[in-house]
C-alpha cells in the first residue's frame, strides 16, 4: 500500500484562522500543514485557476501577521464545502528543502496543535 504522507500534519485548533494567497491573487484558508506540504480551502470560482501538477507560491500569514512564502506543487484537489461555502480542498507539497522554514512557521503560530498528540493519547488506551 502506498504511503501518503512522510510527515505529521498539524491541524488548526477550533476557531483559528490562517489565511494566505497563492499566485499573489487567490485567497486561501489554511486547513493543515506539515513539514512536507499543506492543504488549504479555496472557493469554487478561484479553484478553477488551480491545476494538479502546477507549481505555485503559497504566501501564508502567521497569527501575528508574519509572512511566510513556500514554493509548492499542487498534488490534488477535490470538492470540499467549508463554513457553508462551496469550494475545494487543495493539497500541495513543498518543493526544495523548506523544512526549517516550515518549522519556523509552526513555531510562529502557537494556534497549531499536533495530530500526533491525539494519536499518542489513543495509543495509551489500548
């Protein structure tokens, strides 16, 4: 079976919002992020501008409005309603060696929590 992710993903805590832009014009809502990539929501009209395999620049802002830019490639997109609006979930992988840059972003955003923390607590129940 093919392994989909090499790194943990971090989800936004409830009520948290991280927004950004791609191609300097398309507004996005960050859903998850990890060392290797991220997923974001984009509304239905804007999603028509995003193609699988396309190389894009993701500009994401931390909670204190610090700007982080990640060079990326679109891996997938699929229909995904979010907060009552139609749109798509888009998954991208970061290109090049950006792990320290992503780590800096994660540290700047205290609003993120690790999905691995949930995994550890469920492991202890067994």
